[in-house]
């Protein structure tokens, strides 16, 4: 086979995006605000170190589909930032397993 033969086998057509409205949990989303950025920025939370080189801090409510996950320490009751997550419905936040695996039930 030649390179031309291989190129003829490769499709450059981009498939359409999946239809999300047929998903069983689609009705749980608030379609008026989900995925919409709030124009007015609230104050930033202090003491959160930047972990992205050259990045910028996001204001509270700037990305309303994102969540900050905190845990409360047993000895002092202080809230400590642990991870981020994505709001996937009015009841649930999706996060990585390592964000909660150390916590007791």
C-alpha cells in the first residue's frame, strides 16, 4: 500500500455531538443557568495557592458549574480546601476519587 492508499482510508468528517437531551438525568439540570457564567464577580477566596503556571484566579460565581470541596478538621473545626468538582445536577458534584478516599464515612 502507498501513502495515498492509506490517506483514502482516513475520514476527516467530524461526527455530530451526542444528543444530551435524551439522557435520563437531563431533566435535573437547570437549563436557564447551567453552563452560563455570572458576569458580576464576587470576592476571591483568600489563601488558595495557584497550581497552574501563568494562570489567573477565578472569582466566586465566575464559573458556576465548578465547585470547591472543603473538609472540616476534627481538632480545630477549620475548613481546608481539598479539591474541585463539576456540578452535574442540583444534588450532585462529580470529583476525582482521590479527593474523598481519605475521608471517613
